[in-house]
C-alpha cells in the first residue's frame, strides 16, 4: 500500500490510539488489545471491520485493570459507547495502528469463538 501521509486521517487515528494507550500499565494495555479485538470481525474480503458488541460481552467486568483500559479507550475517542453497546469509533484503527495492524484478527476471532 501507499505510505501514510503524516496529515492523513489514518495517521490521526493512529496518533489517537497511541495517546490513549501510552498512559496505560502493561496489564491495561493487554486488556485494551483484547477489548479492541473483541470489537472486530472480518468481512468477506478478509479485512478487519468493526462490530457493535453488548457491554456485557466485553471482558471488563470484575477486573479493575480491564475497566480502566475500557475507560481509557473510550476517553481517548477510540470507542463509541452507549448505555448498552460499544464499538470501535474508527475502523481504520485495525489497519493503521501497529498494535493491531500486525494481528491476525481472523485467528483471534476463531480463538474467542472456540472454532
């Protein structure tokens, strides 16, 4: 693909992600990655896309670090959150942020579904 311009919207999304992720502890960072992967699915072309998930399906209950990670992602404007659901605010996040861009999101989805 083409290099990402420093002023591109995709680069801005990656900067938002880094700003949200940087203050997290390593444990919170691990939780943040799990949360973001839970909010992903793969389209027919094999590209990662966002999916809307009920808050109860996210791995955040009962773990303060997971809750802090979720809050950090939401405060960092990486998630859109309602009273019942959450989704990734910027689908480009899956393609441009190095933390997720190198992931095999399809394999992670298979792992969580037990397939």
